[in-house]
């Protein structure tokens, strides 16, 4: 019997967490201001977010799914502009 492998979880440094927060805000601001990017997010969010390489898997998943609660737990209460994409995502019937 082969030994079980244990996946190590990478510890995120404060600098990486700040970059992730900045990237999340950049995505949300771009979605609010750029209708083509918003459409790309709606059609294929994983592809649209591919240039935001500094996002962790958890941050990417929260953006893709429109998890407002998770994102606000990281960033604090979002203003209406920054919440645009998240409300659009939640109103879609694609899951």
C-alpha cells in the first residue's frame, strides 16, 4: 500500500494578502467601468480573470461565484460601484 500524500497549504503573507485585495478591487472596478470586460466575466469568468494571476484560488472562486459575503469579509462593505459585478453574477442563472 502506497503512503498517503499530504498537501501542504501555502501560508499567505500580509504582502500577498494586500496584493490580493488590490486585485479584487481592480477586477470589481474594471467590471463596473468596462462593459466589454463585464460581458467577458459573465460569459467566461475564469478566462476573463486569467490576467489577474495574483489572485488566490479562494479569491478567484469568490469572484467567479459572486460570493459577496466572502469578498466583503476580506475587504469590508463594498460600495455600489464595486458590487456591480457581484450583483450581476448573482442574478445570472448560470451555475
